C-alpha cells in the first residue's frame, strides 16, 4: 500500500505506466543490482584478481539469489540504501570460498547507479518508441484533417482563420527535436559507474579501468575514465528531457481541451470520461491528463535540478532525493505518451471542411 | 508494482510512512468514499427525500460493498476518476428498490473531496501527535545537553562560542508555531464537500443545506454554506504547512549532519548507516533524510500551488494534479517526523561540558 | 539597468508594482536600516549603556546619513551584504564621540531582518487594502450580473446552466480567507530581530530583552524573547500566502480568459490589449497576467521554502536566496491585485439576462 | 527603482551581471526590436514588396528611432507588450511614404522573439567564454594543489583519504559537457522567428520563406521553415542548461564552503566577507553565492518548463511568464560564473602536502 496515485488500483492506469513501473520496480531493480555484482565478479576474474571458476560460480549464485526482503528493509532503514544489507545477505548465503568475488572493492553507489543506468537504457528505448508512435499518429491526424479550416486563436481570442494543419504543426514541431535530444544525451547517460568508496578506484587493485572495460562490455554500457559519483548532470539532463517532452505534450492536451469545449465543429472526441451526474458529457480526460502530467514533471524538475548540489564525495541527501524524483518523472512521461496516443486515436474530427 | 520509492520494499521504511500510507491507501480511500455515499443516503432520508428504511438498507449495503477493482480501473481510465464506475457497480449490485438512495444528486467531486477530507482529518491528528513527540524529544535533548558548549557557526565559519541550548532554540522555535498554524487551518480544511454537478446544489431538491448539515454531523465535519469545488486554497495551505514543517525539520537534519562530520566532540550518534565498503563509518542517515524530504516537499509545493488555477466549475487537470502531489507530501512529512524522532534518540552527546 | 521585467520601462507597469517597488527599493531599504541603527542607539541609552545625549546625536546623524553607494557596492560584494560597509561608512562620518552608540553589539542580520520587517508591515497593509478593494469590486460585479445565466463548465465541457453569481462565488470564496490568514500570520511576521553575532544576545551587555523592548516600541514591532535569525518560517509562511493569493486570482484570470474567448454573450471586456497585426482583437491582457503572476509566484515559492534549511547560526546561502525571491513575490502580488482590479472594472457584461 | 536584488545598488554586483544586464536591458532590447523591424523592411525590398529606396530609408529611420518611453509604457500596459505601441510611434514619426515598409505583415511576436534571440546569441557567447575561463581556472587549481592530500567525505563523514585532484575531478567533470550541450542546443535556439499574426506567414504576400532567408542572413540567424511561435522547447532547453550549469557550480560552492569551515588545513581563502560584528571571520561569500544562485535557477526552471503549455496560436500568459523567468536565469548564471572565478582565484591552499 503506497498511498500515492502510482500505487492506486484505479488511478495508476491513467497516471502511471505499467511497463515502466515494472522496469523500475523492486524485482527488476534487484535483478539489475545483482547483474552489476555478477558482472563485477566476472570482471575481477578477467583481470586476474580472482580465479575464473570462483568468479563464475559467484556470478551464477549472485544472479540466482533472492534476498529476504524484510531483512533488507530493516538494514536499508539503517543504512539509507539496500546495498550493504544485500551484500551481507549475499555473503551469508554464498559459500565462503566465493566471497573473494563478491562486491569487495565496490561501493554501494557503483552498484545502484549502474543498476539505475541499466533501467534507464530500457526506459529510453521504450519512451523513444512511444514518442515515435505519437509522431506517427499526429502525422496521420494531419493527413486526415490538415486541410480543414479552423479559427486561429491568439491570447485566447479569435485571430485569423488557419488550417488544422497549421495548428498541428505547432504540436508536431518539438517532437523530432526531442528525439534528437535523446540521441545526444544517451552517451552521457548510459555509462557504467565504477569508483569504489570515494570514487577514486583505489580499492580496485590498480585495475579500475580494466575492470570497468570488462563490466561495461558485459553490461553493454559506455565506460567512462573515472567515476561520476558526484557528477549528476546527465541524470538532471534526462529529467529535463522528460519534463520538456511532457511539456510539449501538455500543450497538445491543453489545445485539445480548448478545442473540445466549443462543440463538434472544432474537435470531436469519439469517447471520453463519463460523469457520475451528467450523462450528456464527453470529458476530454486524456487531454486533461497531458496538462496534469506536464505540470507534475515541471514540479519534480526543480527538485531534481537541486540534486546537482551533491556535496563532497557522496551526498546521501541529494542522492536519495534523486531516487524520489526521477522514477516518478519517468512514470509520468510514460503515462503522458500513452494518453497522447489514446487522445489522438479518439479524435473523430477537427475543423470544418472547406466548402 | 509502483516503481517509486513509496512502493519500494527497501526504501518505503525510510521515505514513506506506513501508517499514513495505510490511511491514504486504496482500502481506506474506498471505505471513505463509501462512507460518504452512505452518509448521503441517510441524509436524504433525514430530509425526507427517501424513506428511512430504504436509506438505511442502502447505507448498509454501500458500506459493505466491495468493488471489482479491475472493472473499476477500466472505468477510471475512461472517466479520469473512480466514482462514476463505482456508482455503476453499486447500482448493479444493489436491489433496484434502493437505487433512489444511491448517489443521485451528488457529483463525483462531492464524494472524492469529502473522502479526502476524512483522511486529512486523521492525518492531521497523526502528524500533530508526531510533531508533539518531536517537540518533547527536543526538549529532552535540551535538558540533557543544553548547557554544554559548542562553537557557533555563521556563514559556515566559526563565529563565537554558544551553548548547545542556543543552537537547539533555533530548532525548537518554529515547531510550536507549526502546531498553532495547524490549529488555525483545520477549520478551513476539514469541511464537507457538497454541491452536485456544478457546485450549486441544484440537484439536491432544494435541500442542499439541510443535507449538508446531516452529512456533516454524521461524518463529524464542518458544513460550509456552499460547495468549495473550485476553491482549493485550504488544500494548498495544508500542503504549504507540510512543506514548512519538513523545511523546519530539514534545518535540524542539516545541522546534525554538519555537527556529526567533525567527530564526537561536537555530536555523536549512537548508530547510523553502514557503508558497504567502509566499516568505520557511522552515516547520519536520518539527518540526511530530513534534508531530502524537505527538498522533496518544497518541489511538490510549486505544483500544488498551481492547482489553485482550477478553471471554471471543475478542472480535471488541476484536480488530478492535486491527487498526485498532496498524498506524497503527507507521506514525506510522516517520514520526516519519524526520522527526526529516530535521529534525536540516537544522539549520544552534543557539545563539550563546561570545565 | 536590471535586465529583468521588474526594471523594464515598458513591462514594469504590468508585471511590477510601483508602490511596492518604492517601498522595497534601495532608498527605503537604506532608510529602514538606518532607522534600525538609530533605534538601537536610543535603546542603548534607554538601558543606560550610553549617555542619552550621545545616543540622541548619534541617532540623528544616523538617520541623516547618506552613504556612498559605490563604496557600499564594493564592500557588499566582498561581504555578501551591505551592513558591514554601511557601518564602516557611518563610523567614518560620525564624530568619534558618538561611535559608542553606533551598531556595536548588533549583527548585520539584526539590522537587515528588522529593516525587512518594517517594509513587510507596510506591504502587508498595502496588499490588505488592495485585496479589500478587489473583494469590493467582485461584490459589485456580483450585484450587477449575479442573476444572469451562463453555462456551467466542468472539465472544460458544458455541464449545466448556472448563474453568473454561482461562478463568482468560486472567485470570491477564498479572498476573505486570505484576509483571515494575513491576520493570523502578522504577529508571527512583524517581529523585531535582535540577537547579536550568533543570535544569543551575548554582545548586548546582559540587557538583550530590555533593548529589544525599547527598539520594538520605537519601531512599533513585536519583541520576541529571542532572536529568530535561523527561524525563517514566518517569512516562508508569508511567501506561501502571497502565492496562495496570486493563485486564487489566477483562477479568476483563467476563467475570464476562457469566458472572453466565446464572444460577448459570455463575457465582454470594455477594452483590452491591441494587436500589432489584428485591429479587431480585444485581448484579455489583465486576465492573462493573473495567470502569469500566479505561476511566477508558485515557482518562487519552491525556492523560498528551501530557505528554511538555514544551517547553523546563519546561512549566507539561504538568507541571500530569500532576498532574491521574497521581494519579487511581493511585486508580483501587487501587480496581480492591480490587474484584478483593472480587469473587473473592464467587464461590461457577463452572462445572459434571463428572458 | 525595481525593488529586487537585480536592481539593488549594493547587491547587483553579487547577484546580477552588469554585462548581461546591459545586453538584456531596455536600450539593447529596444535596439534589437528595431534591428528586426529594419531587417524586415529591407527583406521586403529584397523580395520586391517595397521599393529598395523606401525600404532603405525606412530601415535607417527605424534604427535611428527613439521611442517616447512614457507613451510606450502606457500602451504596453494596455497591450501586454511593447510592440503595438512602438509600431504606432514609429508610424507617427516616419513619413507616410515609408509606412509600407514598416511592420506590416509581421506580428509582435516575430519582433520580440527574434530580438530575444539576438540577445541570447550574445549571452551564449559570453557565458561560453566565462565558462571556459572557469574551466581554465579549475585546471590551474588542479595543477597547483591536485597532488595534495585531503580526507574524502561521503555522506558528510570522513571516508578515505583522497587527493585534492580527486575532488577537483568531480568539479571539473560536468563543465566540458555543459560546453558540449551548448554547442548542441545553439542551432535549435538561435533561429529567426517569422510567421505573422497566427504564425502561418499568411500576411507575408506568399513570400514568407524568401523574407525569412533575407532577414536571417542580415541578422546572422538560422531560418527555420516555419514559425516557432508556440514551440518554446529551445528556450526551455536553454533555461535547463542555465540551471544545470549553476547547479554544477553550486556543487563546487557547497564543497568550498564545507572545506573552508575546518580551518586552513583543508582550504584557505585569501579573502572573504567581513562580518559587522566579528573581525576574525573570513566568510566564503562567493562559495555561498554559488549555492544561492543554483537554488534560484532551479526554482525558476519549474516555472519556465510550464511555459511549454503555450496554448493555441499564442499564449499571452505563458509567453509573459517566459519574459519574467528567462532573463533572471541568465543574470544569475552570469553572476555564478563570476563568483566561481573570484572564488577559485581566492583559494590560497587546499589540502595538505604529502610528507
């Protein structure tokens, strides 16, 4: 029971995203953390720090491990994060002969940040595909109704007649740019984290770069020259991208809600939300949700931007705030892309045909 | 699976609040909505709109009702909220003879807002009690260590010696004021919502005020003269109060983290978070969390304040945004009060005893 | 040259407030700081720390002093605030015999915070009067058009007919509550600041409370028992009040803009902004500005709330952020109240008369 | 008199930026608007819509024009922007024979957005140069002190020894990425705006693209295929960049303030702010300002992101909000880069030399 809309049986379909929630949820997150630990074990073997067989056995055992969640919750409450408790459970479960390949030399942040990046990669792919679908849907809408007439509105007043295509151009314009921005930011974002306790790699036996190269290859990530423990700019940039995308979709939703208010001659939705009291209404729910989700993400972004003030070699305060904000921004963005898709599909007509 | 920290098995103990989450969770929320519907049925009887027996049977059936959540999710996705689907399920489940006492005349917002207020009342009580406990704990801390010496720090530089009590005065000062503010805002917040489809009471058979009085008495809420569908100021005020409270606690957390950095002569914590890599560390996790939660709520508040722009007779966009933001602010505040309590308890010493 | 709208010759009339800008501007701010220094000199005499005559002469000289602004700017750049440089200039200008009555024992924050509070008192009065005028104007609007008919709109869709008075009730409802909140917060806000370097009063010769009482009487402020250097909750509460007020006015502006879009049958404005290209338009500028200013203040509020994390005995970072945010929130609120007044005056009709 | 820090004689040196303020101030802004009008006159001639000589004379007269600012303020208050009033003044001042080359076909937004972009180009150059200087300064710092020892701090606790260079790596890392991002966003940002009243180019005599090409060449901007009146993504992206940059510098400031607290063995500043009460102090003012300015920009960004919801063909509300937020973000960023430069120069030592 979470008490938030993201956990509400009746609201999460509207305001969250099942696919992204699954990708960011505890099962996937645990699996990602274990993948990082396993990749580390194998990388240690690859650079000769532990025997191959030990590392292989450890990696398999790590990947197969299921933690005691109650215990993990208790230790996380103490430690402020799950990794120390997870590693303790791993060590308790694995034969002592394998311990040399388990975690030693890593820091919690190496594990959690790399696990996050593995999820971000999938979320980027998913959002990119969804955004592509919205672009296609808007292109279809433009093909169907682009030549129809409507009144152009400036400062919420009738201005001059335009075509529906004119208005749609303003909806479509930013979206390919958002795809371009995603392409630009991906290499800054999808990077292995490896630095050890204070980010210097000093606990990695002088082989930080070699270990990083092996792990990065195994996890299909870029391997930066040094840890980015305190350099959170790529995450904030990604959050900014999410907020820009939902903002652009919010403009579309706002426009649709405004167009739907004036009756079928401007925009007709095939269906919409029912009212408990007024049977005649067709509420433009998805259009409204686009506005809601845009404003939600804009609010989160201010907090996320503040996490750049990540003091010293690790800020528990800033790092934890990041965990609170970035996932729900991804969920809201997923929800917005879905709502946009539904909304465009539901448009039965826009504008009036030229006589 | 929510994908957010509020649903994380290993982070919700730290960043959420089990008690508040339960109070705001789907079971309680559904129960609150049904309580409102039941109170409405009985109030209709009290004013003579339906027979007492019909209303009584309907109220009992309503309170005992368990909705089909899958169906509810599907209708909420369409309607943007659960009530129309819930009412449809209720009507399908209840004998037709009782339908006259079910919902007719109400609007979804009457149900959801009043249900929210029922939860808010309990959350206010809970937060007030927790805040009282933190005030008591700080008083105890002051009694134990108030006379000890420490260096006063201004602009992060040693300034002049002060007592620990001097510093603690700055932690304690705002808290009774927050209690006072809560007392002031409660009557504005804990008010029945009743207005029907467009807030005018026009569907309530000319008996809006009498029905409101009966419902308010049954639910132990104030009954304002008119609906506050579009007047969200009390909710924003409450959100501002939450953010002020977590901000004041954030100052305490920030100070404790700064005091704990310099070794036991300034502040010693009995326990703290373990590091996966550095056994010697005692991390001031709860102090950090107070900073995190303060910044989280400050971010949410900007979005919540925007929901005052609740256009016309009902804004789906603004109302839904409120649902996204206010609950997680309550959860974060609950988490902060718990963290503050734990943190104060863990302080083993502050300052140095006067020679 | 400021480069912001608040200094723009052609935008400040719309987005700032000349009266509040003057009250917060450098001349008034300097005068307020000097008033505090003068009141302190006299209070020192009243408690016997300096001879009456010395204090009287010093106070007169202080109030008559005009600083060298270039020098002040240079020292403020170094010190992060104007007071140390101002005091140095004062001491250089005043005969040495008076120096014992100048500033010694105070800290910069005593001066700046008390000076701020003097300005806040006037701004509160001014905003209260303006808000009263808006309440009156809306009452007049309701008397003129309240009985007219219009379509109630929920979720941006026609719902059921309402009267204009029904809609106006939602505009009017929050405003008296805002007056009530202002009354509640004033005693928390309008308080003398006096604490000396680390807030303990240790430099005030054991007479902190007596000096505070004299200064408070002279400046007509409340005198709290201790300094509130690090307790910024009343300032944040006031900022929240400003944002709530502009938010409530933003709802009115949003509604007017929506009503004005559909032609004279819903709402007709006597005048509005001209377009450089479309002579037929009457743009609802003031209505739009209410939305703009509401969103502006909502953004500032997130930053202001963060200033509660005022670390240790004085946070240069948090305190300075307060200076950046709170004044422009007051200006925006003043601008919003003016825009609301203009907008209401410009309404020539709303709704349709019942046949 | 503006009443904000950006207009304060004693704070603008610290919190604003004289060079950027001049570039964004009214004189430069007026000149930029007139440059756009002049370029349009010449472009009309280039495509044959007006005689070359008429256009040339008009362009010269436009560029030489000095508006009556009082009149402009009065019309801007009515119109919500300066352009309609400015054009009216221009027409009144210029011989009627030139009127055909003045503004006709343009819309206010074409003028104001293009004028803004002209300023943004210079601000981008200026910020890039300043950022380059900070990168160089940090490189120098690293060369001087990189080998020294210091204690690595995680979660505000001593962790393991690191070198000063290790810490500095975390300061330096994001900065070249910010340069890279600026390079990426420039082509999206520095684009002519040309669309006429509703953005379709319909008032440009069928020669929108040709006119755009001429104007863009004259103003050295890119010429997009269509107007971006309602597509504000590049502006929000730029605001996000500003906030990311100040956030990265805020981390440096936070670290310096933390390092300076513990005495000269960790970090010694050559100079710092004086206290009005404590002569022994050296306050790390510039370090604190970096934190302040980072938090300021993070707050503005939430509002700016909301301006993406730019409804229909022109949103007065969203556009005006952009004017309120983006300039002060640029000023704060300029201030932060200056503060960073001063702060780095003032560092006399960091860390301890290896024995």
